[in-house]
């Protein structure tokens, strides 16, 4: 029997905004139901409605039954006995989800005491046990710590501990790992699996990450514009999607085991819940659209094998065995002329030579004194050839952004050299620096924050032109808008009238205005939804080939990097751990950190996910103010753990530098005991043939 | 943490010294105590005036630096000098300090507590009639100067007493000297009612606005939702998790509010005929009484910085994030 039975749930906010329009699903004991969808698809609102935690102005109708008891319309006195006891919830951002003024232990103990009649000290003891269960080291001590003293991963573990405190029947996880780095994400997902085994609870897992769902879920519900469009067992959804949206979504994800070449984007944007199109809400973006699609919204109807699909052409798709790549047009990206020349003969556009950036750690208000040093970037060496994309990857706090800032500043570095387009930044004067900025431009991460909301788009793009003394900019602005796939008339509008993907295109147009030769991309797609992301990645690829640009691309998403980059540099605690061509690094990673990083990335492939063996890293990134001696990675290194005492001595005493690996032209790793292994099994076919 | 507070305390002591010194300089250079002796009938000989003023350290013929040195030397040993007519400033201050402190302490605490409660309540009921009503009322009260408010209250009470037929609420003076013991205590409390209300109303209005904003910031945060998700009642989640966190920024306003409070006390004391520090300040300015003005300013500085120190302690007690540094 189902634990939770949701039927025809709708949520309407004031102003007639229908956030959720008829969602039905059931969760069995011990089952994991994955709910996927892009931002605004109503997946989080659905779960808050189940918990009864929506604001009062939301109108909820339909039915939510827990063990056969109706939860909607239940009064607070009854509801508080269920919340946190039978149903628990894990939220996305674990920093804001804990009250900052109480200790972690107290907050977990509070959850225990709300539902169980136990003494204060018993509850505190239980809190420590729970923290131990989710793998917090020194739980006795850490229970007395405040939320801000925990790292992101530890906070999410504590959140899980709090959620399972009362042995719930159902766990709702709302994007539980979105805010975390991949290696930490792998740890937390592991904890979540432990928690499920411990409690035997059913799990509702809400996320936009199709990789996470593939490894966790038994069944999947795909949501679009507040409605489920496809539902079924995880293998069916991933290998045999029957709704064009699901097909497009799966085809648009870049994969670390995937081939190169353009991604398949879904054109257009998700509709606003305040202005839904008539008929099927996906029709305006659907390549399989026929006239009938506009007449009526298709309902979620049963399909073979316990599946439900909301598409009038589902049977046709089934019959012809269509896949996303068949249905959605794959863009053709012209090849680059520059790369025909061998790399060694091309000009070098950027060269970093043992670059160092340290920050002093100060203490005191009036009389400041130095108490330490943050080794943000501690000697990195790399170069980018013309027409090439170098990706800088690593977890938060590894020094990626600092490296970027140092390059963009065009100031003499604290140590080492920065050479941009043959010019040493230490030898530039004011005018030379100004002139060089033309050739070095940047695209920022957050397209919402990077554009002035009170400036028309045309002025935003024209600003760099005017700053460099160009008078007649109108024609150039129009040309740029067309170049990035927008229309010339868009110049009159303001940034808030554009969607995230379009805004990022505006940011790219601005960066291209001065016809730079080197473009720095700071996480350009990490704030975008998957279906939008593919289009922007394709655009970047196309621009590079057409304009002969070189990219320095900073990202934490290794799958995106695989698609866009030629070479990749993996950073750890301010140093480069491994560098080389994408093929070498991804297929034969030699540094234990790269191996762990690659193995931590969930693949959108349920079969592979189930059989994959993960290399889990212990603990968190050490503080860059106090890096370990010798090899910085040794405190978390799985290899170090199996080395003999004598071999370990070398890791502790001697800091490894990047050494070229014997049997590769362009591949180096900073490890004394580097050894190439295959972490990702290459998959040839992503979908059934 | 102790070290941090100790350092704040040391800084505050220095600030008190600077504030008091500046106030003395200002008073000593602009006030003219000689006027009180010169215009007399029969005229007093200048030498006598000089001698008297010298004795009180008030002679404008002595360089101001020298007068300041004498005054500061006295203050360090705890002697605030003489009033314009030779009385002891210390004795006068001793009589008045408790009168003012009683009024201000009760006023501050009441204003803080009620203001925070009203603010939190109206945040929870955002945009409802009660929220809008308290909002309008707060602004009206903040717009009325204390002396108008106090006078209006006194008039209203007088009429109320007339209507009831006996003195239900006292509206003038500090106590009735004819009573003794328990009756005296009750009578003192009765006398406190009106001045306390007129002092704290402004504070309540002020704090309620700040607290409402802080509370609204916190209300939509994830941790309040988490608290409810674990099974707390909405009320409990609001009081224990939201209010507790929203109190932190409000506590920092404590120091600022105290300054406004003293200004209010000056008028309130005069209007309700309380012989406190505020009323004394007004009197001594009229009488060109340099040393008294300096003493009252010293007292104010101590109070304001004491409040600042208290809000430091309060913030540290409320916010674990501050405690670490």
C-alpha cells in the first residue's frame, strides 16, 4: 500500500498564477520517486503543498493522503503531529535552513523532543547518535557547534540527521545536493541512501539534475509548466522516453562519457505560469507539434508498462522508436580554421608562469596585524594557444576565481608571470593596459546580476564600444545581437524582459563587442536550466570557430567542460593537480583527485549508475590558509591511504609538481605516484536503438 | 569574548572623558556666571565677585585651560565642583540621579519590551488592518514632540480625574511627602505612570518599526520553514526561531535610542515637575551654572555609552557568530 497518495493537486497563487495544475503520484514504502523539471515547473511548490508549508495566500485543492488520511485542510494541531514525524523534509540550501543562533545539536534535539517524550539530556544524546550516523566526525564536539561553523556538506548531513530523527515514513528531498560540490554531493547522496536503509522510508527526490535521479530513483515523474508530462519506471524514462520534452531534456544534457559535437537544445523558454499557451504547454517548443496540439491540453494517460504520458503522439513515438536526437534538430557548427594548424605552431594567447596570489589574513579592528596567509593561488603554470579552449575546473575554494581575477586585472602578480597575447602584465603602462583590455573580455556567471537593470540592452552592448572611443555603434550593436541569436529590435528592451539564457547571450554580445581574441568565461552556463544551457554552449562553440576566439573557461561542471574544452586543468587548493587534453584527462585520469572528481559525477544513465563504483573522498577541502605539507591532496587522497609508510613519506615531505606523463604528448599530473586508470566507462549509445 | 568586551569598555571610558571635556569647554566659554553677581542691588565690588568666582572655579578672567585643569582634577577625585552659588554639585546630583534613572530605566525597558512585541506582532500580521493601524499610530507618535505628548497626557489625566471625582492618576510631582511606608511606595508608583508613558510611547513607536522590518526579513527565511517542517507550531517557530534571530539587529539600536530618551526626559521632567537631571540641565543653563551643566553632560555621556556597552553585551549574548571573534 502506498504511504503517500497525491491526486489532482493544484496550487494557485494570488493573481491567478497556477503553479501546480493537477499532480498525482503515489510513493510506496522504501521506494524513491524522482521528480524532475526545470525552474518554475512547480516541483518544489508541490512538495511544500504536501507538507502544508505554503504561505496562507496559496489556494491548494485536490487530495494528499498519508496512510489513507487526508492532509489537506487538516488543522494545525493534527498537522504538527505528522510534520517531522511521518513526513520529513530536506531543503536545498542548508545554510539558511538552520537557525543561525542555535547549535546544530540543539536543533536536532528539538526535532526529537517535539515528537518524543524524552528528557533534554536523552534528546541531546540522540542528536549526537544521529550526527554520528550521517558521518559527522567527532559528533560529541560538533553537536555544540553553530551552523556557520559547519561546511556546506556537513550542514546537509546534519539536515539529513534532523530529518530522520523521528524515523519518518516519507522523506521529501528538495534539491538536496544542488548547492554542493560534486565530491561532497557524492558523499551526501551516499548518506541519503544510508538514511533510507536505516528508516526504510519512501523518498520523494526533487531535482533538476538528471544524473542524480538516474542513480537514486526507482520511478520518475517529469514536470513541465506545473503539470506532470511523463511518469514511469526510471529505465523506461531514460531509455525509452515517449514525451518530446523528456526526450529533448535527455538529449540536451552534456555527458562526461559522451561524444563531442553539438548538443541538442530545446528552442524557446518554459512558459510563464501566468500566461500559459492554449493546448499543450510544450507545443511552442516542440518539434513534433501538429495543429491538434493547440486544441486541447493532453492529459496524463496510461501507457504500456505502468507508464503515463501526456502527449497525443506518444504512440507514434513508441511505434517509430524515435529518440531525442531524431526529433530535435541538431545544429551544425562549422569547424574552426585555426585548429588545422598544429598546436605548437599556433600563437600563445595566454601564459601563466608560476603565478601566485596570496591574501593576508588580518585581525583586529584599529591596529590590524597579520595572523596568516590564504594561499589562494600558489604557483600555477598553464598556457592557451590560439583557437583553443582551456577549462579550469575544481571545487569551490580551489582558486579558480582568484586566477581569473588576477588575469583580468592585468596587474603585476605577486609572483610569477602573466602574459596576455605576448604582453607581460608586469611591464604594462596605463595606456598599454587599456589597449590590451580590448583583446581580453569576460562573460560572467550570473546573467541576472551582470547586466544593469536600468539600461536598455543596446546601451549595455554599446558600452564597451563607447568606452573605447567608437562613435557610431548602432550598426555594430545590431550585428552583435544577431551574432548571438537575438533580434536587432531587442536593443530597445531592458534586461528583465529576457529569460536567463537570453540574458547570458546579451552578456556574450557585450564581451564580443570589441572583437577580443581571448574570452574569459566564468561559469557561463551554471545558472541556466539544462534545456537552455545546451543552446548557450552551442553558441559559444560556434562563436569560437567562426571568430577564431580562444577561451579560458572556468567551470565546476565537468560534463559541460568535456563538451566545450580542448584542454583542461584541474585545480586543487591553489595548485594544478592535472592538466592535459580533454581526452587524456577524462579517459585516462592519472591524479587521484581527478579520478575522484570524475567518478563523483552522476551520469544520466540508470544502468551505468547502478553498476558504477565510486571513489568517495573523505571530509572537506582543507582551509587554503593552512594547506597540508607536501602534497596538498594527501589528507583526502584514496591513494595515500593504501601507500606504505615509506612511500607516504614522500607525499608528506615533498610537494609534487606537474610532471608530463610518459606516454602522452599533452598530459601531466602533479602526483608522485601517478597512475592512469579509467573511471568512466565510455558509452556509445545513449538511448536504445 | 571577555577580552572584546573589556576593550569596548576601555574605549567607552575614553569617549566619556572626551565628551565631558568638550561639554565643559563649551559651557565654560559661552556661559557667564558673573552676570548673576553683577546686576545686584546694592552692587557687589568686583574684587569680591572675582574672589567668589575664583572660589567656585567659575572666573572668566582665569584662562579656560586653567579652569578646565582644576575641574578635571576635581572630577578625577570624584568632585564635580560648585554650583553658581556655592552649593555642592555632587550633593545636588546625588539627590537627582536616582529620580532620573528610575524614570529612564523603567521607560527604556518598557519601551524596548513593548516595542519589540508590537513590532513582531504586526510583522506576523503584515498588511492586515491591525498592522496598518499600528503603523499609522507609530508614525503619528513619532511625529509628535515629547513636550506636546506629555502636555496632552497631563491634560487628559486632569480631565479624567475631574470626571472620576478624585485623583486616580497623579499628574504632577514625584511623590507625596505626607505619606509614608507602603502608601508612599504606591504613591510613588502612581506618580511614575504618566511620565513613563510619555517617555516610552516614542520608544515603543520607534522599536516597533525597526522590529517589524527585521522580523519580516526573517519570516521568509528557510529556517523558519525548517522549524515548522520538524513539527513545531507556527507560533512556537515564530517566537523561538524567528523572533530570537530578529532581535539581534534591534539590540544594536539600544544605544541610539537612549540618546533620544534623555532628550525626552528633559521635557518630561520639567512638565511633570520631577526634580531630576533633565530638569536640572534646563535650570542650570538658565543660571549660567557651568559646573552643573558639565556634570549633567557627564552623566548623559555615561548613560549613553553605558547603553552602547549594554547593547554590545546584548548582541554578543544573542548572536553566536559575534562571540567567536
